[in-house]
């Protein structure tokens, strides 16, 4: 009499679903993983880009377009979050996601308050 322990069972290892290589998430993760060797460079690019382009945004929006003080809070939060993530040794995915989020949020703030 054969039991489960003594019976040879052949399991099929066919994948049930195929990866969707056309999705934006897959492409983003592929790009981020390819940039793992350049983590310090991306941290410095993020700091320079934010210091030159994003830190003046609250001044422009507050003084010329009467934006709320929340613009300043969002800008400084994103700036210091990038500094803490980069200097704290966060992964490349965290650094680039924070950088992309800060670009998107600042572009959104500029669009909302200037139009």
C-alpha cells in the first residue's frame, strides 16, 4: 500500500501567469534596479535639482500667486525627506521614488496655483 510519503509525485512547475512587461510599474522597477550602482549620483542629482528648482517654488507661489503656507510645508518636507533618505542609506528604489514624487508634486502645485 502506497502512502503519500512513499509515492512519487510529479509536480508541474509551469508558471500560471506571465509577467506583464509592458506595465509602467514593471518598467519603473527595471529602470530603478539598473541604477543601483549609481545611488550616490542620484542622491546628489536629487539634492541639486531640488535646491535649484524646487526650493524657490514656495517663494514664487506664496508672494506672487497667494498660495497657502501648505506649499512651503510640502516643499520642505520633500526636501528633507530626500536628504534623510539619501544620508540614511535608503535603497535606490526609495531615493528615486521620492525624487519622482517631489517632481510630480511640485509640477502639480505649479499647475494648480498658476492657472
